[in-house]
């Protein structure tokens, strides 16, 4: 094998590396199709069961609550047992739950079934993030995270656009059933790939003689509690994810109510905005990697800059504009909303022991979903019930300004935190 084509951290062929990447991409795509399809189905479900906006928001939020509840224990299994087997099992669970949504007969039944989608999806992001961090060297990590996360807007756009289309012609129950099956096929394939060996939790006790010892529970806790850039990165995610999820869930309704267009057309307009993340994610990852070569703290400076720019764009679009001018301005949001993610996700992997990468991102998932993603549909839904959708959406820039300041603060600690990380070479499975 040509060493120039292989990741530096362990010996794995380029073909195997990109096969794993492709399967991870497809699973993340179907993850978000299954997760977000309810966005464009919500008006149909509301009409059939007489739900309020707050209840509709719960159909999205319950998925994130389930993820929060299960992501940490699942990520421990990922780091200590097997990434590929855990991912395969989780994907089969969430696809089965999506199919089950088609057979529900009441709001409580659908709410419970949606919660099982979250259980299945709980550890996927940490597992996939940990695998990619092992596959690619540091100078390529942000861009590969960017390419991988392109599956999120693709899945979101397909879920929103296809859901409304199917529901309009055949009913909302058919939409759940049709989108679930492809993910199950990819999940089965995942059991047959190669992965790197479970990383031993050891730490250098004597740097001079290179003596290593098994990490204690206190050592593991210190990894997370004594890494300020990691803590601030996790907090910075909250506002960004809150805003992104509010846009995903409520933008079709916003367009429908403020412009009078059909919910199907509103869903398609929102899908087009989401698709622009296909520009923001790889571009953001590439720029962050280029900057990282010159300045390590760029991993968090870049998210700080793109997040504040996004706040400005959304403020101008929602609060000052209407019609075509508003929509064209929101195209900027479509690019900027995701540009922060590749570098910020990579930061959660680089500033921690290699054997704790899935757990590290699971903590980020807990924080961003508990305080960001799961709260957005409900908070904006409640504000919409009280004051109207226009006023509810106009508060979104405040969350982005706060996140930008937190990322900026984290950047001041990043280089020092990197210098403390244990250096371990990863090995491929036999």
C-alpha cells in the first residue's frame, strides 16, 4: 500500500477508508430523512388530530430527548466495544421505528414511536465522528467532517420536500413507511466493514521513560473537566443548533402563514435553503483546515466568525425584509448555518484522549440536543401560539450572537488543550 494515500494513524487501504466513509454518509442521510420528515407532515397530522403548534413541536423534540437520554451510555459501548456493530444495530432500530410511525392511530402513539427513532439514532453521530477522526489525519479532518455532514442537509431537504409531496398525494402515513426501508439495507452492510481496534485507555505517567498506565475514572473525568476549549465548544453548539432546528421545523410554516403559499411549496422553499449547506459544510471544513495549518486556534475562531455572520443575515431577513428580498437574503443563511460545524465537531475530537472520542461527541450531542435542538420546536411553537410566527422567528439571531462569543472564548484555550492530548497510534482490525 502507498503510505501517501493512507491515513497516517493506522494502515488501512484507501478503498476501505472511502467505503466506510460512503456508508457513514448514507446512514447519516437516512437518519435525517427519518428524523425530519415529520416537519412537512405536521400540518397534515395537525388537521387530522386537531393538534396545537406546541404539540406538533413535540413530535420533533421527543426525538432529541430520546437521543439525550441514550447517547451517553451508547457512546460508551461505541468506544469500548465496537463502532461498526453498534452503528448497525442502532440503524436497524431507528428504521423499524420509522416504519411503525405509519401504523399509529393517535397523537400519544405517534409520540412514543417517534421517541424510539431517537433511541436508535442516539449514538450514531458520536460513533461516526469517532470513526472519521481515526480514518483521516488532522489536516484533513475538518473537510472530511464537512463532506460527511453534507448528508444532514441532503437528508433534511429530502425529508421535508419528499414528506410533503407524498403526504399530499397518498397521505402522511405512507411517507413514514417509504423513507425507512433504504436505511435498513445500509445498516446491514455496516456489519461487514473493517474498523480500527478499540483504543486502550492509557495515559503517560512518566514522559521521560514513556511509562504508561491505565486511566482511572478520575483521569477520565479530568479529560473533560480540565479542557476548557472542549467545554466552551459544547456550549457554543447550543445556540447554533437551536436556530438550525427552529429553521428546519418552523420555516415551512413561516412561509405558509406569512406569504399564503401552500405547505407543499413552503416545504420545497425550505428544502432549497437547507440544500445550500452542501456549499457551507465542505467550504467551511476546507477553510478551517487551511487556517488550522497556520493557527491552531482557528478550529474555534472560524465557527465564531461564521456564526456571527449568520446572526446578521437572519436578523436582516426576518426583521427587515419580506418577499423575494427576504428569501434571497436567507440564501446566505443556508450557507452560513452549517459552516461552523466541521471545525467545531473536529475540536471535540482533537482536544480529548483518542479512546474517548465517541464519548466526547456524545457529551456535545447531549448539550446541543437537550438545550438546543429539542427546545427549538417547542419554544418557537409556544411563542408562535402567543405572539405569532413572525415574532417567534425574529428572536433567533440572539442565540447565534451568544454562541459566537462562546466559540471565541474557547479559541483562547485550544492550543494549550491540544498540547495535553495523549498521542496514540490507532490499529486496524485483523
